[in-house]
């Protein structure tokens, strides 16, 4: 169960595929599950007896609770299990999903490294599908053929969907041919995948094709197979994650008993309602699925406060890593001295890459004698403020960043530190500089078109800013 597609596969004990379905989730996961169960159930017939069931994907817990899964595993495990079963010699997996892309490295069938890009949709299938629809072409066959027929692909970059879409419109206005536009989109996906996913593990685009025996898996692999002899597209490549689930269900459910609720689940009535959880500032919208004769299932929250079925029982023995990270970012350093109450105040927003190096800025300004005021942690109120203020469509983190600045001003802060971050060190280290997103680089300047700091008598310290107060002159880096 993914954000874009829902895949259902039935195999025998030797993992021979008996039936499969590749369906669009279309924002209605329960309906997609019911359709898949009904279609494969009708195909395999009543003679088939379940020996086990497993779910994977971003909706694996909801799906597992709904169908009665015996095993629930993440996508990396499922994809790698299927690849190693199909061909024991495979050492590299490229998988382009609907909302994320994955790179997996294997040795003798075991996962030794992986990268999963969930932050940028520019390297995923949903972006291609959306653009294909705008261009009026089919993503399944026509898209790949047009891309390969282009003599001069346009250059759309590889960093951000917002910029890519803007460039696509620009080239359309200049009269670029449709095949060149499609080829440009294809190249942008490859370059984004190299930069955001695979490239981070292999040293960048210079070594984009690691491994000697590579698999192309996922729905993106259906577009067109690579001409490289090292690349292979396995049979049923669009549903390899579901096939991996079958293998895991067979190997991990040795008892012979299964919790699978059967094909008739697709005919059982259910009710879908929602409510807002008010346990924390996130105010998550929780969806309640009530199947006739069973306890309700809950999904949609960001934590475990709302129980979401037998597979999502809350554990009290696990550390709260988010809390530990917050404490580490905001902790005082060893030699920190108390600041007087009449010390000059400077506002520090918790936004973008700036938050990652908060310990440095906190120590820096405290040592200079400033009293620091921080914006609140991201919440719905802060998000709403930011969204209302933006003057151009941007990615979500930039929208939230507007809200953090407004939050500081609401607290009465008259000076805000907002540096322009251009490059940052990469982890693990790699050759050449690691550039921040162009939106991040330009944010201290672009935000002034949305927020009138002068009208609110707020000074913003960024590059080349000079601030004078109480006889002090200080120049920011």
C-alpha cells in the first residue's frame, strides 16, 4: 500500500505468482484494498487456502490491521527480499516509487546499505505522472517512447519540482517540442535520484551506476528498460514489493495459522469517520475505520497516542529520540555564563537548515552577551500563519519558515537573526561543496516580499547587515 499505487499479489509456496493487481490508491486506501482483494480473490477461486499474509509500504499498518496480516515489514526489506529471491547475484536495486525513491545495496542477499529519499518529490513517479497528464500523454507507454525519440532534451535541473515546473512552462512558451520536454523530465528524474538518493551513497553523479548486477524495480521501472547489460528489469517488477511480502509471510509464519480475514472482506460493510486529536499542538486528523463486527481501526496520527490496531501497540521501553534531539539542540554549553535581564534581545527562528546548527548560534550570541528568544516548535497555528503570508507557491518548509518569523514578531522581538546559508558540510563527507536548496539560500531576501519588517519596526540581520543598539555596532557574518 503506497501513496500512489496499491499492489496485491497471491503466490503459491514456491512464490510462483498466481494473481496480481496494480491499482491506483487515488487517496482512498480502503477502497483500493477492497478492490484488490475482490479481483484477486475471484481469480484464484475458492480452492486457494491462505498460509500467511504480509503488508508493506507507507500504508502497511492500516492495511495489515484491515486484512489481518501476519507479518508487517518496511519497503526496503520487502524489495530486497524479492530481488535476492529472484536473482541471488543482484547487488544493487533502483526503485522509483510514487512519493519516494530508494537505493539498496546487497551483498550475498543481505542489505548492506540503502538510501530513501522522502523529502523531494522531484525524484519520484508521481511527479512524472502529473506532468505527463498536463502534457496530455500516457505515462505507461507513450511517455518512454517520446523521451527516447528526443534529439535535444531541455534542461530542467534536478533540485526541486517548483523550479522544474517553472522551467517546463518557460520552454513550452519558447516553442520546445513535446518529445524534448518529456526527455528533459526524464533526465531531471535521473539527476535528482543521483543527487538525492543513490548519489549520496556512491559519491555523486560521477559514479551513478554502482554495482555489477542491478535491478530496476517499482512502477517507474515499467517505463522503459535500460540498455546497459548490467541493468535488469525482473518479471513482475511493478509489484516486487508485494512479492517480497509473500516470501516474508511464507518464511516468518511457520505456525500454519493465519490472521488473514479472507476475500469476503471486500463485501463486508464499513464506516469511515474522522476526528481531531487534541492531545498535542499538532492537532492530527484521525480517521476511524469501523468494520462490521470488529473493533475500530485508527490511522492518520503522527504518534502512538491513538491506538491503531494490534500491530501498532505503544511501547514504553523505547527512547524518545525526538525529545533527545531537541534537548541536544537547545542545551547550554559547558562554559555558558548567565546573561543579564537588560541584555539586548535577538530572535532566533527554528527553521530550515538553520535549526541543525542551533548549538553554534546559541553559543555564539550568548558569548556576545545577547539574550535569545526562540520561535515555537512547528505547530498548526504557526503553519497557518506562514501559509497565509506567502506570495508565491513554494515547498512546505519555506511556508513554515514564514510562520516562524511571524511568531517571533508576535513575541515582541524587534531584531531577528536570519543568515543566508549557501554551503554546508555533507555527512558523510564527499568531494566538492554541498549547496543548500536555492529557496533556503534566498529566503532571507525573498521573505521581505511577503513580510513588511519595516512597518513592524523589526530589523533582520542577514549578510552585510549592520545593527546599532546601546552604543554597540555589530556586523553579522
